[in-house]
C-alpha cells in the first residue's frame, strides 16, 4: 500500500509531497522526496569532501548540498540547543565532483546518494523521533537498520537534535 503524505505548511504556498511506502506486512519500505521538491526548499549549506583521510570520505565523497523544508527552517537557524518540530524534513544530496573549465574548477556530476531525515516523534521512537532514508543514484535503498547505519553517528550531535548542519550565514 502506498500512502501520500501531504504536510500543509502555513503561509502562501508549500505543500510537501512525499511517499511513505508500506509493505502488506505493514513494515516500512521507504520515504523519498522528489528532487523537484527538495531543490526548491531552503538551502542550508554545501560541502566538498575530496580528501581520503576525511572520516566521511567513504561513502560521502564529492559535492553535497543540504536542504530543509519550511517546517524546520526557523529551528535550523538556531545556533545553540534546538528541537525540530514534527514534519521537519532534511535532505542531503551527493554528487560526483566533475572537473570543469579545463580542470580549473569542479561542478556537480552524477548524483550518487540522496538521504533524508524526517521528524515524527510518534513513528520513530527508537531513533529519537527521526526516520532515516537513503538511496543510491539508481534509487536503491541504502538503509537496512536506521540505528546502526545512520542514527548512531548522528547521535554525536544529540544536543543539536541529531542534525549536524548549521545554517550558512
Ligand atoms: C559516520 C557518520 C555518519 C553516518 C553513518 C551518517 N551520517 Fe548523515 N551526516 C553526517 C554528517 C557529519 C553530516 C553533516 C554534513 C555537513 O556538514 O555538510 C550529515 C548530514 C546528514 C543530513 C543533513 C542533515 C544534517 O544532519 O546535517 C541527512 C539528511 C543525513 N545526514 C542522513 C543520513 C542517513 C539517512 C544516514 C544513514 C544512511 C546517515 N546520514 C549516516 C554524518 C553521518
């Protein structure tokens, strides 16, 4: 069964269209936001990981951009302790870094990974309210166990509500 989740956000526009997949047995099979949606959210920050010694190099090398929907915008701008409201979604998208302009610059190449954090404190009790989902460039799921694969590392920033990114000023 597929369920369409529509989160209306107050203000002029913005409806988030995202899919929660459910197998017939009821267990979760996925959550994904289309790039046409998250690319029009709020850009939080970008980063280029190119050094093999960087702790995130494998598998997160390349150029990445982080986005937040309107629901989490005010909270991500906070510098200290913060707590995101239910309905917050964060997206991070990773691209190959492709040489451009005769090897004097890098631009985004092939999309490698799309990862999402979705806040729902009732649904994701075991991971402190966050659902974690990630897909490779072909759309195959990369998450087998949210705690082991994602939440354990994000727990380093428990005081920032498990979200590493801070708003670029
Ligand atoms: C080894 C540690 C580590 C693991 C494992 C990890 N992440 Fe992250 N994640 C990070 C770091 C560090 C950032 C911040 C990157 C930056 O500053 O640009 C991040 C950023 C993110 C963001 C953007 C919001 C934020 O926290 O900044 C999302 C969404 C995300 N990760 C999802 C996932 C998912 C889904 C998984 C599991 C497949 C996962 N992460 C596994 C370290 C990790």
